[in-house]
C-alpha cells in the first residue's frame, strides 16, 4: 500500500495527515511533526516524507484519529495559485472533440494547450458539484478525469528529463466544465472556473512511490463507464508538460498541474450526456485511488 497523504478537518480545523489502513488517520502535528498543513509537507519535500515514514513505523496512539470522526478534504484545500491544466492531451479526446465540430482529420497539437482553473474551484472527495442548472448559468455541465501532479521543488526552464525531480506527488482531479460557456467566450477559463468545479483527491501518493507513465485511468457516472484509457496515451507526457509550462515561468511548491483527459466526455457522446443533479461521478487511477463526487 502506498503512502497516502491527506488533508482532513477535525474540530473545525484543516490538518495534514497520513492514512493508517482504511479506518484511521495519523495527525502529523499531533504526532510531533512540524507539518500542520499539506503545503508545509510539500515544502518539506524528501525530509518531510522521511519523517512521516518514520512516524508510520510506530504511530503515536494520541495522534491516531478515526476517519469516521474526520472529514477528508482536497489534499491542498486551497492551492496557492490557479490550478494549471492541459487541454487536448489525449489523441482520442482530440478526435472526439473534432468530430463534434465536423472536422474529419484530426491533427495533433504541436505544443501543450494550457489554461487554468481558479483555486476557489477546488473541493474534496464526496463534496457536491453544483449543476448550476437552477441559475441557468450552464446547460452543458461535463466531466473530465485527470491524473494530477503537485510540484514539490521550484524550477524554471525545466528540462524534460529533469521534470520528475520537481514532482512531489500524484493525485486525481475532475475538470468539471460548462461546455456552452467554454465555446461562448472563445477561451476556456470561464467555462472551467465555475464554483466547486474542481474535485480533487482523495490523497497524494508521493512521486517516489509510483511510476505514473502508464496507469489505467477511468471515470464512471452512476456506475456506467464513460472514460477508460492509460496515461501512456498522453500526447505530451509529464516531462514535456512541465518543460513547456516552466519556460520563462517559475513553478513553485504546492502548484497543482492537471495533465489532460482521455476520450469519453459527455458532450461527445451520441446522444450527448450532461451531468445533472443526482448523478454520482467517480474517477479511478491505478495505484492512486478513487475520487467520488455527487452532483447537486
């Protein structure tokens, strides 16, 4: 079982912890470690991970909390900056999007296509995604399962071969999108930054414990499989993503980067399928875990 680093709420405060099996969490601060929140763990890097792994060998009884008494939050409940995202990064997803626009012969993007989601969009596991239907903001709410990384070491002009040394760990995220807004405004930020449109979690797996280059990635809606692919099918791998994103731009510890979604999104289905109140969306990435969120 990999190390699973979590943020959780207990007694009204957000705290950093690590899971102990399936029913308990070790409160890092209560265990005497100088890490009160996940940002401090990320900034602590290898030293923090070494201290946490040492604490796991003999967990302090007074620092153990039942998960039933704690609420899991997004691993970084409020990222320090906008969440960085990559669009059109799986060939089959490019093709399905082109088909909806009547384009017959898809071409691979020559460079990663970046956009961002506002940090306030982030919510945790089991938290509700608003359908925004009552307000009439969007009629085309869609899902996108994504392998997501957290930067642990700052860097600018990162070379592809050195990129993984800047990754602290891996998590999951759902790039919930108002498709009609995405098209209406001619750019992606508005349609992808609706309130509570970035479920993330349920935890972070340290990068040194998982090779994320070829993992199964899946998404279901109400138990029906919609997306199923592998991270090896990315057009631009993590090395290329971080290389291009960091050109002339410094990435910082705690930055979150979503790496793109595979084929199977709702708007490209025949007939199209949108998210609606009562739906339950689940994302699973091999070796990391499962992220579940209802729509309300």
